[in-house]
């Protein structure tokens, strides 16, 4: 074999080896995608927070709507209060969140303006404990205030670009940075429920009462409000109406919002149907 032919054969052999190496390097081993970790509840509410026999949400609803020509749920929703029917998830329901997994219809009272100069760090977050209304845990969504410019608004936030976001800055047209509001709604349950998980989040400071009992407080640093930032397990609801009161205090940031949803004991999202 001539030297020229030998060089040609060696060249072909080298080309084949390089081609084989290139093909093997282009093969990507497919790795299984692990599901995201489930957020564990950060704390558990172990106290009792069923409504007492007197002053129950059902009686509150009756008092608030007394004298109205239409006391049906539809009449209540249209004239005075926001009522949401709770839908229990069926077995096999997915964990995907949609807008109806959040409570987005509230009676909003505010804004109550406060002076941030009187709330210097590290005590600044303690403004969430300031009672802007007396007996704040018992608010029904129909109280009168001493300020004629502050009253309840029936607010519905379904159009927000973030599902479930209660965008208070949008509600008040970006006119306030240091203020507080109260939000009240009612959840109607076909039967008693226990072992629920409350998921919430907020850009400012937050307190939540269920049937007159405090179940959650956030008074840490101002943050960007997102859903499921906080989780509280052991939540109970009674048959009939359950009164929810949320106190949201803006910390002066660019956003002012909060989120509220519930999940079953096995972490399946509950849904809410406005009435």
C-alpha cells in the first residue's frame, strides 16, 4: 500500500473516531424531575376557636341583616355582606391553585392612617396590635365609625393579575402608604370541619381571627406579599356561617396586599363560591 493510501486510511479512521465521540457527548441522560417539596405548616393553632353560642356568626348575620326585605344569601351579598360557600374537595382533586381557591370577596373598612414616626424600629411592626376599631375581633362588616369618611366597602378582587391577591393599594388608588384596614367575610359550611390548614401571605403586617378567636399574627419585617408565605394548621370551622376578620397594616412599601385560602388536612385546596 502506498504512503498516500496509508495516510488516507488513517485520516478516515480518525474522522470516524471523532464522529463517534461527538455523538456520545451529545447524548443527554434523562433525569427524573422531583416534585417540589410540600410547604410544611409553620405553626399550629391548638386553641378552641369555634364561635360561642351567643354572638355566633349566624346570629351576627341575622342582626346585621335585620330589617332588610330580603334576608337570603343573595340579598345579603348584594346589600350588606360578602358570603362565600365553602366547597369540599373530592378525592383525587389536584393541588393546582385557581382563583376560586382563595377568598377574594370581602367587606373592607378603612383606610386608618397612622404616623410612622411614632412607630420606629424595632417596635414598628407592633402597629399591627394597635386597635383602630374597638372589639376588632368581633367586627361584622356593618359597623359605623366616628369618621364619616371611613365606611365599609363591598370589595371583589377577582380581576387582579395575581390569583387570590387582595390588592389594597389598588382599592385606595395608591393614596396611602402607612395605613390599616379591616376585612370581613363569612364562610358558609355544610357541616363542621377540622384539621384544616390556613395559608396566607401579606406585604405588610397581619392579624386573622376566625369566629372571634385570633389564629394568626404576622409582625415581622415588611416583605413582598405572596400566597402561602405563612401556614397554620389545626383550623376548625363550624356548620353554618363562620366569621373571618383580617387586619392588614401597610408597612410603607410599594405593595399592600394579603392572601387567604384554606386546605384540607391532606393539603387539598378548598374552593369558595360567592353567594
